[in-house]
C-alpha cells in the first residue's frame, strides 16, 4: 500500500533492464519507495540493476519475464503478487526497436517487434490490471513513445507498436475508471539509452533521468498522459496535422 504521505512503497518493473525504468525507480526510492521487483529476460543484467538499487536502500527481488511468452504472463504476475503482496506501481517498459532498415522485409522480425512491443505488453498489462483491480488500488505506467503519435516511414514497424500500445492502454485506463486503478501513458521523444546508442539524436533529445522526473511529476499530479520533455506535446500536435504529401518529404 502507499504510505501515509501517499508515496509509492512498492514497484514492479516489467522490462527491468530499461534505462528509463531504472532512472524512474531510483527517483522513487529517493521519495520513499522501499520494495522493488525487477522482471525481465536477462538475469545477469537484472541482478546488476538490482545491486544498484539495493545500494540506494531498497529491497529488490528479481523475476524472470519474457514478453513473447504470452502463456506465462498470468503466472508471472500471480507469482509476484503471491510473494510480495500488494504492488502500488507497475512500470511497463517492454519493447524492441528492431532493425528499421531490414525488419519491414522480414515477417519473423516484424512478429518479434510487434509481439514484444504491443502484444506482449497488452497481455501482461491486462494480467496486471486484474490483480490491481482485485486489490482495489494501483497505478500502471506504460512507456510509449512519440514515435506512435504519427508513425514515420523510417521506423514504421517500431512506431506501429507504440501507436497500438498507446491506444490500448489509454482504453484500458478508461475501462478501469472507478476501480481504484489508474493508468498513465508516457510519450518520450528521443532518449539517450542503450537502445538508441549509435543513433543520430532527434531534436529535443533527453536523458533517462529527465524522463524519470517527468514520470514522477505525472504520478504526483495523477496524470493520464505525460510527454517528455513537455515541449514534445505542441511539436507533435503540429506534426500530426501536416498533410501526408508534405510529411513524407520531411527529413525525419
């Protein structure tokens, strides 16, 4: 449960090696979070992240989680709840950038990117929502992207997963109104992380710590949608309304 000051005491990260998720949990620990569960596919990297968070004073446990193993999702969520009790906040940070230059010609690669970034996220998101609905409280934070706001030719496979993810969880949030469970969708722009290493930064690029700060601020405000940085909101509003004939000629 949240403590007497309304601070988050327990967090589950699905996609526990995410740089943005790690920065967010670090910020939350600084505000009173004490129990953290990291779930992901790379046990070695999860253990490294766990040690970093333990050094900040949190109790940290590690669970195996594979976004593409849809049949196992309910079991993973049930295991976390059964072992740790109520979870205040679930941070859903799963996704795969893939290889934009080649994925569009490879059906298997497309299935992996979409299966991880949309189908897997939606599946485990519903399992999470059901446990939170039962406990009567909780927040699901979903890392989406401005890439889904208007899908670009250059990364349309990845962008389409974020477009679907965004719409699904905004809809899930509406379905949970009145249950005590809240959904917050986060739309970062370009973020300097391990996933984007070597890529040319887009305008308004930020580090994971800035996204984490925007997430924490959104939690404090009870926001349903967070842009990071906030200046992405008016920029993407303009981008969304550019005629397609013009949009396809833009160097983006």
